[in-house]
């Protein structure tokens, strides 16, 4: 009798696990950059520079302000140079940050989670979100020091 009860419990737990399975994935969102803001401010003392870096982008969910954080300044410099000629990027959102990206107007993104896309070579059939709507002309502003 106890053996039969254990089998019932095992079958029930297995069914719950099978039907509630959700893969752990990060989501990718395509954004179109139309304005960049960048400022470096030296901090008194140890020679550290505080970086203020943000993008205004168009997404499928409307306009968003992306505040770019992170310490990879080499990648940040390369990315800033790349934005002079290209505006289309993919942003990787870690698991659990999907709702924040969809519903917030300002989102914190690590600089290493931004990846460029060459629009002329991008071919995507049945993309998850597709390209964002047409954005205004890109303006890059650099604050005077």
C-alpha cells in the first residue's frame, strides 16, 4: 500500500515538473539609436573618471532611455565610435528583466550587453520582435568638459 502511494506522489511531482517547465533564457531586443549623450567627469582624488552615458532609442515598445553602465571602457569607446555610422543594435536582457524593459521608460543596461547589427546584412525570418519603428535622424551630443 505504501509503495502504491509513493508511485502516485512520484507521478504527480513528475507531471508538475513537466508542465511547469520554462527554459531559462535571456531575451534580445532590437533597438534603433537616435540620440546619444556622453559626459566624463573627473572625481577629485584618485584620478578616477565618472562616466555618464545614455542612449535614446526606438524599440517595438516605444521610445526608451538606456542608461549604459559597466566598467569596460575599451568596449564603450569602440561602441561610441561604431555609433557614428550605425544605429541598429541588439540588447541582451537577462532573465527576469524582460518586464522592466517592456514597461519602463529608462532602463539600466551593462555596456557588454549591447551588440551591433549591420542593417544591410541583417536577415531575420520570423524574428522575435522584428526591427523597431523608423526613428528620427540620429544626433550625437558630447558634453563640453
